């Protein structure tokens, strides 16, 4: 992540908060990790985090496996590094990295994005050692730390804590802030599951963890309308973000002219047990970041045969130039061909 890039600005602001504001008050320092390999096995990505075998995140429709046997994969979240770092005896850290997930295609989703994980385990003597009391104190401390972070990034905003479920924290929460007239989810967090602390030889110590998406935060903070812009080398984008000091307000992104949109519809009969992500994947693979959005515009079931049909609208738009129909026709042709040959879809 290069200096002056909006993702790097947010990353640095979070690191500054934990090491200069929160850290000074707590006499703690968070170690920084940002070059750990995104290639890992399922043990590290899921098992060690107590993620059950039937969790949807393990499915190849969600996750990029690199091996046929589905044991090696691209990091689906930065939580995957919690265990290894804790096992090294490092108990306060921030870990940032690129993460990979198959998803829908729209302005807020891209198959690669960046997450940051924060972990803080208390020294043994910091808590009374009574389970319920300890959990309460851990959660209270975590909420203070993360509300401080939200204020550091967003100014004086209102908060809302929602109960959530993550397999690796108990209890788990999601923090929402009220920003520019709407409630927005900014991170997931919780008290680290005691089994993880046992497995990393830290029990009976206790701690908290959180995870957040950097693109999501940057889109909110800078009012960036499309996630593909983070991959742009266009100076009209990059030159807008000078590294501000924590006390100056962050610049708001000024959109430059939007280029022409070009839409193409595609309809097909589905084979049994089909997942939309497989179709989105083909579109991404062929069109890369020229595709802005894919929406389902129609679906129906043929009663006599039981077959299901779907029609998707694929919207193509470049972030930095006008696309011509001549350029898009062969792309759409390729999408259609691969839908037939790879996915077994019957085009209508
Ligand atoms: N790994 C979660 C995700 O990708 C985010 C997360 C939630 C991380 C709770 C945490 C946590 O450390 O405690 O959605």
C-alpha cells in the first residue's frame, strides 16, 4: 500500500490511534504486521478459529482454493493470523493484509480487499480471575478502545453496539456509527474465545479482538463511490488524498466525470445446485474491473420441467475512460461462451 493512498491513510490512522492515543493511556504497544503471506491452509484459515465445517465461508463458492483437494486457499480474512502471532507470545498487535472472497458484483464488493485485525490480551494480573467478571471487564475495555478508535476516525459520532456471532469470539459484537444521517457498520469484535487462548498457551489470560475492512472505512470517510477506484492509477483519484494529520478533517473525494455505461442482459436455465457466485466469477474473470454491477432482473421456475431461469443485467463502465460497444460486445460474447462451456448454463 503506497503512501498517500487512501487505504494507507486509514491504516496509518488506526495504527497511530492504537500506538499514540490508546497505547499511551494503557501503557501498551501494538506490534504491526503487514507482510504475512495470504497463501495458507484451511487449518489456519478456519479450524484454528473454531469455524465449523459447515460454515458457508468454507465453500468454494465463497473462497478461493488453490488446490484441488481444497486445503490451500487465499486468506479469506485477517483473523487467520491470530493464532500464529499469539503463539509467538505477541499479545497486542495489528495485522493488515489483502483478503480474497467470491461475492456479488457491485460498487462495494471486489474479490480482493484489505482487512485489519486487532488483538489485545491482558496481562495475567490485570483481571480478577473470576470468569464472568473477567468477560465483563474485557468487553468494557474493548468497547472503550473501539469507541475511541471510531471517534479518532469519524469525529464525534453516535455509536450502537449490536450482538453478533463469530465462532472465534464470545461474546461477539458489531459496532455501528451514525454518520452522515445513517447507521453504518464499521467493525466486528468480541472477547477472544477461551479455547483459542488455551490453544495458544495463554490461558487463563483473557483478551479482545476486532476485524475491519479498510476499503469500507475509506469509502465512508472519503465518500468514495466505487470500490474499483482503489485500484486506479489515475492521478485524478490518487492526487486527492494528501496524508492529513489526525487533527485535520479528511478530504472528501470529488468525483470526476462518470463515463458512459454499457449494459448487456444474459438469461439462462440453471443446472441443479447452481450458485450465482460461479456466474459472477466468470464475469469478473473476463471483464476484470470494467464491470461495475451485476443485478438479477428476472427469475422464474418452469412448472412442468421444474427448471429455473435467471436473467442478469451486466453493467460495464470504466473508471477512467469511455467504453465503446465495439469493445464490450466481444467481452460479453466471451462471458456467454464460458457460461456454457464451464458452468453448464443453457443460454436462452
Ligand atoms: N474475521 C471477521 C470477518 O472477516 C471479522 C472479525 C470479527 C474479526 C470479529 C475479529 C472479530 O477479530 O473478533 O468478517
